[in-house]
C-alpha cells in the first residue's frame, strides 16, 4: 500500500442554478472587477488515502464521490489529480 | 480583451482546524473507506473574466482572492488554471 493525495472537484451541474456563484459574481462587479462575466462555486476536496496503486486510488476516490461527496442530482465531480504523497 | 476561464482553489491554511474535513474523513471511514487518512475541504471557484491577456487575467483573479474570495487569516489560495474561454 502506498499513500496518495487525490484532489477532487465538485461543481454545480450545468443548467442547475448556482446562487452562491451569482452572489460572488455580483460582489466582484460591485468591487470594480467589471470584466467578471460568470462565477461558479464548487468544492475542492483533497483526500489522503492509502491504496495499492494510482489506479486504485482514483477508483476509490470516484466511489467516495458517488457515495458521499457529490450530490448526484445537482452536482458533477471530476478527479483532478492523483499524486503520490 | 479576450475571455479567460480562471480556476481558483481556496483551502484552509495549514495548521488551521478544518472541522468539515474531519467530519468527511470520519464519514468516509464509517462507509468502509478504511484507507482514508485525512481530508481537507476547500472551495473550487471558476471565474469567467475578460482581460487583455493571460497574465492580466491571473493578476485580476489574484486580486479577487485577496479582496473577497479568500479569508486572509484562515485560508490560502492558488490560481489553479487560466485558460482561454
């Protein structure tokens, strides 16, 4: 078993309303960042996990997203990186 | 002006308590993911912004983090990617 650090991104699914992102976009525009067109706010989750190899760490993180971390109705996830820790 | 999509990661600063991460780690262990050692929960923010070039988009996102997105006392941020949109 080796230790891996897996980074996961969980984002609002396309077409699902993201009120937090809209609020942040408006706040940025009010602060003078006039170039801001759109903001999406998701979660960046970093998991330290022991697994036999990189592929197993990736599969394990995917299963964690499906079972607990992401809401399958409103959110999409992607495994951003899997690195030896 | 071109359009850029900037992804920003905002994470609890090292040494700062991350109760949400601890709760997620325990929940994963309870679900049978016994290899999970530690979890950190941060934010993954994707900003669509108009800027003259990639460097300006990066600098603008950095300023947004300093002024609004990240809490300078408890959080660190990094500009993960800057891509033409």
